[in-house]
């Protein structure tokens, strides 16, 4: 569990904190109620950054299984997938060569370039 981002002010004397919890192999956050999860995260963040007051409000969104988890051999697996695709078909996105938005954009652009090159080759 950890503090991910300190966000914009939520009003005079307040801040909005976005806190993320959980990772592959750590299901603690999944079994806690929203109240217990917020309480645990608040205690952790408060201790880390010196917050003394209680939260004024909270909103919990659960993104279960939202992030692809790359296992050992992932690069080789992706290479095999890409090599096995028929001409003109490309794959892109978080499952392949990086989960973050910049990596996904790069992956999409590279796939688009390959698709255009393939189509151009097909046209002779
Ligand atoms: C809570 C959260 C916070 C994040 N924060 C950050 C961050 O701060 N910075 C960062 O760099 N990354 C962040 N990420 C990661 C990043 O946002 C994702 O990895 C990235 O957006 C994934 O892009 P994608 O194109 O692979 O998939 P998606 O953005 O999920 O796009 C897939 C699209 O395919 C559509 N789709 C799915 N199935 C079908 C179907 N059968 N038919 C038609 N359409 C379908 C979906 O509706 C969706 O529009 C975060 C992710 C999450 C979940």
C-alpha cells in the first residue's frame, strides 16, 4: 500500500490525496471493506506525511486485475505473439511492452507504423 499522488486542493486548508493499494500477490486490500481500507490507508499516509486530522470525505474505486502482470519470459512471449501474427494484424497496449500511458502510446504508434508499412508493401 502506498501514497501514489498528492493532488489538487479540495478547499481552503484541505488537500485531496489519491492513494493506491495492492499489487500482484498482495490481496489484503481486496478483502477489506471500504471503511477499513480507508482507515488503514489513512493511518499509513498520516504517519508518513504527518497528517493529524481525519478525512473529510472519501471515494473508493476498485480496479481488480486492472494491471497486466509480466512474468519471467514476458519479452520472449510477446516476441512470439508478434511473430505469429498474420501480415497486417498488429497488437498494442498494456499487455505487451509497458503498462504506463507513454508506453501504451508508443506501442500503439509502433503497431500503426507496422500496419501502414504492411499495407504499403501489399500494394506493391
Ligand atoms: C486506476 C489506474 C490508474 C492508472 N494510473 C496511471 C498513471 O498515473 N500513469 C500511467 O502512465 N498509467 C496509469 N495507469 C495505467 C494505464 O492507464 C493503462 O495501462 C493504459 O491506459 C492501458 O491502455 P490500453 O490501451 O492497453 O488499454 P485500455 O486503456 O484499457 O483500452 C482498452 C480499450 O479496449 C476496449 N475494449 C475492451 N474489450 C473490448 C472488446 N471486446 N471489444 C471492443 N473494445 C474493447 C475498452 O473499453 C477500452 O476502451 C493506470 C491504470 C489504472 C487502472
